[in-house]
């Protein structure tokens, strides 16, 4: 699905003129022009934090920015709102949590819609990085099956992915591969780890005394 970046960029009022260059957008968001071009062409996925920043700059929702739906969502009746709400709940399999937060309030609905959009971006990122497991299940579904329905952990995992990219580590890979194992395999891995030699490091006090 095509995003709306080019359309939004060309129609954005900026410095007294209509339309912005790719370089201007890149400078505002804090990325290179090349990175922005990749985003606009749909050749690279936009990270959640950058997608949110772009959406705020253009004054649209993240879902509209990414080409998922209309910017303005209105409901002609309570039944129509209820139907859309239930579809969102079903989509993320978090009925009990969302119903508690949403209730019947459209304001609460708007807040949770942002949360849903962010989780959806993380889901896409995980699926893009890991593909499917050995049974053909999408990576995100396999991960959720291993940890349960926990938005906090999903956000934490997204942060670990960012850390790995920054430090060129593989913590998220190890964590993902462990969590999608069956319980017997997890126990075997833990037993193996407990038998492996640990690296010897100096304490912080020893380092400070140098």
C-alpha cells in the first residue's frame, strides 16, 4: 500500500510557499535526504517514532500517512462506532484491555487508536525483519504466542531492535529465537546456558580505581 508522503510534501505550506523539497522534509525530521527518499518510495519501513513525527508535522494521523485509511474518521451512529471499535479489538486480540480503556467514549477511542497504530508499525517491523517461523506463522504472531498479549513488552522489543541497530548487537535476535521455542526447548537452552563459562569482567569499583 502506497504511503502519502509525496502528496503531503507537495501540498505542505512551508516558508510562505506551497510544497517542500525532500531535503527540507529530511532536515525537519532529522534524517538524511537519502533515508527520506527511501521512505517516500516505500523502499524502507518508517520507524514508529519517525512516522509519528512526520504525522504530527503534516497534521495527519499515522494511519493516513502510511496509506491505511482516511485522515478524518467520523461515525454516523453509535452502532457504526461500535462496529469499528470491535474490529480494532479483534485485530489486536486485546478485547478486555481495550474495552476497559475505551468504554463508550470517543475521546478514549482516539487515544487508543494512536496506541493501536504504533503497535501495528512495530508488528510490521518485526514481520519484515524475521519473516515467518518454521511453521509458516508470521514472526509477530510467533513472538506474541511466546510472551502473551503484552503491549509493554512489544514496545520494549522495538526499543531493543533500535539498540541493536545502534550498537550492532544481536540481542533482539537471541531473544526472538528463544521466545518462539516450545517450552521443552526453552528449558534445554537455559540448562545449556547455566553450564557455559561466563566472561570475567572487572567490577565498577576496580575500573574506577584505575
